[in-house]
């Protein structure tokens, strides 16, 4: 049984999170790309560390990736 406080996001969880975040701009392709970009070790899940790293990286690049809004969400309990 998966614990509620397990901090790894699987792709489905990430997609629904991403869908909420992007609203009308959501696309499966963008969610896919963002997931792959953040899941640096390719484990198929995003840990909190990977998530933070990914958000920082996307803020630095300013090209694609997650909006800075994510930082607030990731820090919130
Ligand atoms: Ca991973």
C-alpha cells in the first residue's frame, strides 16, 4: 500500500497536477516533456529533490518548463 506522505510523484499524479497548473494551456505533450525534464534519473517518479531541481532549472532557463508558480506549490504542505 502506498503511503500518503510518499513524496514521489508518478506520471499520472504529475499530469493531473500539471493540468491544474496549466489550465487551458495544458497538453499531454507538454506534461510529458516537463515530466521527462524533471525526472532526471529516469526512475519514472519525481522526488521532491528532483522537483525542486527541475523548477530551479526551468526558472534559470526561462525557455520552457514549469512556471514559477510551482515553487509555491511545492513548498506548501
Ligand atoms: Ca526520478
